[in-house]
């Protein structure tokens, strides 16, 4: 009888221990997940604030701009932005275009032309976008550099690379942006659980799929 009670007691104690360990493991797992990327939410918020789709396009190297001077075709021309960020125009000479919007560049050119044609009406338009380039590397079907004609999100960038391959760890994608590493859970994006992680890829970004 005592032996049976001992066995029962031992069984209950073991069950309680197992439950305790299970709860402890769950807590540690949850804590680990929470601490894995403690600054991730701030990075996603900053990426949302930097969304280039809600602000004027910023000209970059290799973009082509069309400068039109009203009623003066001799001063009008198309110009490709050189690697140093400049363009060359009749009478005006070299002008820094990279890092400026079309409106800002238009204002600068108009000021320069005022010395030659006081009533010159200048318009600037970006007619070809080539500066929007980024890379997708790692375990995707077709890694490489991409230069779409429109802004894309992380999931769209990976789709441009024909998607993850069978070796990919899609829950641990990283967007390298300058000195930052932004963690991306591609699976959570596809499941619709974390749409805030599907940030817009900026020029110069590197999307890495481990």
C-alpha cells in the first residue's frame, strides 16, 4: 500500500515537474523572441516615415532629366546625370542634379539663366529613372541587382528575384540599409501577420535571404 502511494506521489511530482519545465520553456521562448530584435518596431516605424512614395522623387546618378526653356529650343535639352551627380546645360554649364527634386533643380537652372534671359520660363521633368537600384542576395532563385521603374516592397523585391529557394530561412531576412540591419520575417508578411515589416526598399539597399 505504501509502495503504491509512493509511486503515485512520485508520478504526480514528476508530472508537476514536467509541467513546470514546459511553462518555463515557453516563457523563455517568448522572452527570447521578444529580445531577438528589441529595436525592430522602431526600425519599421522609421522605414514608414522614410517611404519615398509619399514625397517628391529625388534625382540620382544615371537618371535622365528634360530641361525645357519656353520659346527657346536652343536652351532646352535632355541630360543624363553623371556619376558625380552633375549635368551640363547650354549657357548654364555644370549643375548639381543628384540629391535634388525636379522643382529644386528647376529653380537653380532658372536662377542661372536669369543672367542671359531674364524672362526665361524653365521646366524640369525626370523622363528616365535609373538610379533606383538595390540587390537581393542569398537563398533566392535569381540573386542580383534590380532596377525597377517603380518603388517595391521587400516581398516584391524577393519576388523579382524569383522567390526564395528551398534552402532559404525566410523568417530571418535582413534589409541592410547604410549601417542598419532591419530584420524581416518574410513568412509573417505572407501570412498577413506583420504588414509593417513589408517596408519599401530604398536605392542602395541590400535584401539578404539567408
